[in-house]
């Protein structure tokens, strides 16, 4: 493709310093401004032809329409649900992400939450800090021999499967795109969601947030699950319906939830966060030194490639591609 001139980039979140360094070494002027309000961003964006974000910056149509010169939105991470890709596409702005940079970190946090749910580690640690020595209250259950349902068998789902198999879990799953013959080679038996819900001791979701995945676990699906099923959401808030989850926790249909992500971040739903069987993190899936270094480097190099006119592996060019994440990250523009 033809080279694209990028002179000034705004980094609106805490992105690894290597990103700024690489961009500057390639002649791009970089400004870092964090915690901007929507109005601040709208006022600021017109001065830039590139924007680098993580998940907290909401790149809405208002922001995109206010950006007279913007040519690229770089997401140093995986999910692009905080970017209005349709609005960007209409204006010819390229949206790109770095989907593999934080896969291992997100998978490791998912496994940490699964294991913490089985042994009540966060609750036991809080109890110890309060001066207690309560061995009965925190009776757990082995992961060994239990069934883990993985909804979304992409990069992270695959890594979660192999790690939890090493604890002796049986892994089953569902994905509308990844073929069952492929997941069979990872030791994951695929089935319909109707078949999957009643079988699982644990369920973890690893899909993007899209209209078809919002509320995937809801009152109806919880009712089909085993009583006491434990669930983890390290993907996006809203894939597990938060109100339905709270109802399921209160009725004990759900025995515990590990949540890294929320519909609103920070979450306003305090009843959910404060529930005794909920353990939660402030969206930490990608918050490791290694993941941040990879994502910061990848997004900077992808932008430099674009400036040099190289092909754009990693570009999201239309909402159609977003619907099918298999094609999202390998499309050449
Ligand atoms: N907590 C964090 O910090 C963190 C870190 C990285 C990624 N994420 C989230 O995790 C999500 C998954 O990341 P990934 O790298 O594995 O993405 P991926 O694209 O590799 O995998 C997603 C999978 O979901 C499948 N899918 C789509 N619709 C589905 C449906 N209705 N039911 C079941 N499966 C469906 C896709 O076919 C794909 O295989 C990202 O979209 C992102 O939102 C969160
Ligand atoms: O989609 C992602 O990459 C993760 O949710 C990480 O988001 P973050 O970069 O805001 O930590």
C-alpha cells in the first residue's frame, strides 16, 4: 500500500514507554495525555493524525468526527469495542490492534481466577488479615476431574484450555468459527451451548463483546447450568449479564464468580462486587510488564509499517471484519 504520512500522535493512556520511543525514532512527534474527559479529547484530537489507546479511552463517533486529520487509531491491546469502528471506517481512518500481545497474560489471570474460586484464596487472605484462623469456612474443591466450559475458542480460550488440562480438568467448549476438528487437537470437545451449560462445573468466556455475545450468560442460560456452577469473565463486561449473575449468586444457582471486567469500569454495580462469592480485579488481564511491552512495541511497529507503506497485518478496516474475529487480525488493507 502507499505510504501514509503520520506526523503527530496522541497517546491517551498508559502505554509502555517503548511505544513512544519507537515512534519518535521514526520521526513521529508524540504527546502523552492521560485521564482526558470526552470533551478534552474532542478538543485535543483535531491536532493529531494518529491516536494510540488502551481500553479506557472511548473513541466514539463524536471524537472521530471532531478529528479533522486523524488517519489511524492504534489499540495497544486486543478488544476494540471502545472504538467506533464503523464511524472510523466511514472517515477512512484505519483501526488496528495488537491481539496476540496480551494473550498469555489474560489466560494466566483467567486460570488464577478459576483456581481462586475453587479454593477461596482471596476470601481466606482477607480473613487472615482480619486476625481470623478459619479453616472450616474455606473448604474448597479440587479442579481435578471437573468440567470446564470455554465459550470462545480463540487465542485466550486455547491457552486457558491447555493450562487447566494440566490440573486434570476436562475441557469442553463452543465457538461458531473455530472448527471442532481443530479444537479436538487441543483437547477441547466442542458442542452447542445448550449441551454445554448443564455439563460444566466452571464456565469461562473468551469472546469479543458484540451484539451476539452480550448477555450470552443470562437468566435462561444460568437456569440450564449445574447448580453451583462457577463462572469467570476475563473478556468483557456484559458477556455475562451482571443482573442475571447477581440473581444467580443470590439463589446459589451460581456458586461463585471471578470478574476482571465490568459493563461500567469502575463498576457501579457494587452489590455484585461486594457479593461474598465474587472475586474481582480492576481489569488486570493485560496488566503485566511482558504484555504491556509487547503491545506497546507491536502497535508502534505497525504504525511505522504503515508510514513506510508496508502491508498492514493487524488492521481492522470495517465492522464486518469485527463480526468475525478470525479474519480481523490477518486482513491486509
Ligand atoms: N481482561 C483483559 O484484560 C483482556 C485481555 C485480552 C483480551 N481480552 C478480551 O478477550 C477477548 C478474547 O480475546 P482473544 O485474543 O482470545 O480473541 P480471539 O479473537 O482470538 O478469540 C475470540 C473467539 O471468540 C469466538 N466467538 C465469537 N462469537 C462467539 C460466540 N457467539 N460464541 C462463542 N464464541 C464466539 C471467535 O470465533 C473467536 O474464536 C477479546 O475480545 C477481549 O475483549 C480481555
Ligand atoms: O482487550 C484487551 O486487550 C484487554 O482488555 C486489555 O485492556 P487494557 O489495555 O485496557 O488493559
